[in-house]
């Protein structure tokens, strides 16, 4: 890393980010987070090619998610301890190395090891977003976070259809080889653009981890924002885990059709920049209540659309659900980042770790609910999660 990179001093007033830099941050987040989701569309081809036992095939997805969860808690908080530019570039380089390991893997064990490392290294996005918040002025922080989160969300939603199409034509290794090229380009651009940010000398690593738990235990805004988004992200994963199964069983869609449906859901990423602008205008609480209700209505519409076999209405429900969840993510992160400028890494680690765990539970419930009870059971679970967030939100309004 070049020592001549510009330095963002901890005590200096944020100078703001240029539109080009914001776009780069958004692209970097999208390209990075996509690596966590590619395997969801590749379980069958990978398991078959590696002669993976059937009872272990689920680890193709799960082990990357476990690595990501571990990284959220163990690595993201280092943004409050280590120089941020070096940390982001190091995790990006680790991603490139682990992707190369996946491409070269010829058996189950090395593939799973590299998948775990890939998951851990992918949390570099969750260091980049707080850095962007630090470099932004208070008046534009919501807009900046929203624009960057739009890129991250697009990466999530586009990863699965992209993986399906590439795998169908060139094999599953082509997906990860393309990602190597994308991440190498991302590394080069980040190396050129990222400023240095050195946090003030403070507590050690063990105390840093303990501080995450203290924030969760003591900060009411953090607790509430974590619970709001945890419920909605759980509902989001519930929907998108069960939806491919439902689309095949009820609408007769194959892999390509399911991929096209997922592309429709990617339209929800457009809500992230809107949410950032709304938050900058001081309308966070009003917007939060709105998007929670929209998520619940979207789930109800999904149940009706499946009963009526109305694909356009189902696509509209998917877009509305994604838009609501992603908007609330931006609204919540803007609140969380204002709690302490010196603890944004720990705050983000606390927030994202809990939200991610809620999402993992939603994924488990998605497959179980549809297989054992059908789409209406999945729908009712989603409505219940959104309803719990609504009730909690109503108590916040009464308290204030």
C-alpha cells in the first residue's frame, strides 16, 4: 500500500465524497457481497463435480454464510482499531486468493475451507460503508449511505441469476473466475482512490469485542434499529429462500425463469438512495413506519398472487418487499452511525451480526415453511415478522 494515499484524520471535519467515489464504493460493495450469494444457485453443480456427499451439499452455501457471520463480529470492529484503507485492501486481497482456491478445488475439503475464508473476507464491505459515513458530512450522510447500499443490494439480487446463467453455459467455476477478475479490478480502483483513516489509539482487540456486546446491551436506538431490520431481513430471506421452490412447484419455472424473476426483485435496490435522502431531511421515523407496513402488505400480496397464479402481481410484491427491506437498512444504518463517530466499526459489527443471524433464521424457516405447509404458511410467517416490527415501532412512537 502506498503511504502517499490521502489521510482522513480522525479529528478533521469530513470533506465529503465526490460522486465518482461514491459510485466506486457502491460498485465495490456490490461486487464484494455478490460472492456470498453466488453459491446459492450452484449447489447442485458444485456437489456433483466435487463428488460431495448428499448430506453435505448444503454446506456449499452454509459454510460461506458462517464465515461471513464470523467476519462480521471479528473483523468489522477492527475499523475502529486499524487503519481503514489497509484493512479494506487486505480483505479484498484475501477474497481474491480464496476465490482462486475455489476455482482450483478438486475435492470437498479445500472447497469448504476456501468458502469459509471467502465469507470472512467479504465483510470488507461492512468496513467500507462506515468509512464512507465518516468521510461524509452530516447533511449528506444518508444520501451517501443510500447510494452505496443501492450498489450492495444490487450485488445481492443480481448474483444469483448471474451465477445461474454463467453456470448453465460455462460451468460453475466460470462464475468464480469472473469474480476474480471483478475483484482484481475492484482492488486496483480502491488502491488508487481510498484515503487512509487512522482511528485514535484506544482499546485493544479483546476490549473491542467486549465493547460490541456492551453497545448491544446498553444502546436503545441500536437495539431498536437492530430488531426492526432483523425482523425485515428475516422476512426477506424467508421469501427468497422459499420463492424458487414455489416458482418451480406452482408456476412450473425452470432455472432460467427463476433467475428472471430474481432480476425483478433487484428493482427494490432503487429504494436505497430514496431512503438516504429522506433520512437527511429528518423523516427517519415516518419512513421507518411506512416501509415496515409496506413489507407486510407485500407479503400478503404474494400470498394472494400465488393463489390466483398472477405472476405480475407476485413480481410487484417482490419488488415492494425488497424496496421496503433495503430502505429500512439505509434508515437504520444512518441512525446507528450517528451514535458515535469513534465506534462506527463496533456499532456496525453489532448491528450487522444480529441482523445477519436473523436473516439466517429466516432462510431456514423459508424452506421448512414451504415444504411442510405451502406458500400461505410462508406468507403468514412473513406477515408475523413484519407485524412484530410494527408493534415494536408503535411502542417507540408512544415513548417519544
